[in-house]
């Protein structure tokens, strides 16, 4: 039998991709929320594994030959840093991550040293920031759900609004498919969802929370653009093929990394490590 018309196959690809994205989300979202609810070491291990996976993708993308030694040193630093953070030794965790970054730089090819070393703090931010927020026993789970909601709403609505409305490109040299309409749509969705969450849970400081949603949404989109820039710089379409419909972990978590770091810093500044969730949510 002759193959189907190539144009018809191309038309099917967006729907196939969307089906894969939805299927992956139906697996990953309950897993992320479930480990956040449990907290403790299961949560730290979950994000530790994710961080090591991201480090593997980063080093594969930017290092080329000789990446095993960089990956081994970086993974050891991640395990130590996340473990220390989970036991409320955040400063020691930051020091461990910094040492791992310097070690990775020493092992990297000279022409790519900065890029290779950058993978360790990037992956470390992904692993440590959620653990910091979840360290708050009273508000930690809600803080994680709030962060998930902002990032996911931004990503999903920006995707659909951008595809539906189109319009001027956001940064065409970095990510040709992203539009200003999608960016504004994603941020608006984050604001509306935040208002709904705040009213449902009777959270005070609605204006502050709404502004916080805008900041987190913008940071999530900046993180997405940064990962697009990284892939374009090193000539890759996806960071890997680990997640059907999404590419790799970096493709799925790029916006979450930057938003989680901002959320953790705000929480730490206002509440300290043991009340970081309260510092993020209570205004």
C-alpha cells in the first residue's frame, strides 16, 4: 500500500504531539503533586532524580566528549546539596553545589568550561528550590501546589493562545513559535488562577499574590526562553527524548526552574527556611 500523502501526515503531527503531551502530563502531574503531599525524603528524592536527569541532559547537550567525569562529579554534588537542604542545612548545601560547579569546570573542555559548569547550579536550583519551599511543614504543600498551578497555567494557556491567535513573535531568533499573545495569555491565566485560589482558601493579600503570580509567570517564560536559547546555541531540537511529546526533562521543567528559584528566594526572605511556604503565600 502506498504511503499516505505527506501533507496529510504533516497535518496529523500537531494532534499526535498534543495527545502525547496530554498523556505524559497525566502521568507526571499526579506524581509531582503526590510526592509534594507526602513531603520529606520521597519528595527530596523525586526532585533529586529530576535534577540528575537535567544535569545529564545539559552535559550531553553542551559537553560532547568527556562528559562522564563531569556528570559524575556534578551528580555527587547534587546528591549532597539536596540532602543537606532536606535536613535544613541550606548554606552547606549551597557550598556543596558551588564546589561541584568548580570541579565540573576543571574537568570540562576549556572552550566550553563556563557552559559545562553552568549545568551544576542549574540542576541544583531545580532540586533545591522545591525542597526549600516544602520544608515548611504547615504551608509547604500549598506553596508547591500554588507554584505548580502558576507554571502549568502559564505554559498551557500560552501554548493554546499562541497557536490560536498568533501575532508578533516574542523572540523569533530564540524561539520562533512563541508569540506575545501567548505570553500575555499565559500571564493572565496565572493571575486569574491565583485570584481563584486565594478566594477559595481565604488567603489575604490578594493584590500582592496577584503581583506575585505575574512575577512567577514572567520568570517561568524567561526560563523557557533560556532553554530554547541553549538548544539553539548547541544545535538541538530537544534536550532528550525522555518524555513523549515533550522531549526531555529540561523541555518540561525549563519554566519551573526559574519560577521555583524566585519563589524559594521570596519564601526564604520573608519566612526563613522553616516557614518559606508561609513567606511565599501569606501577605
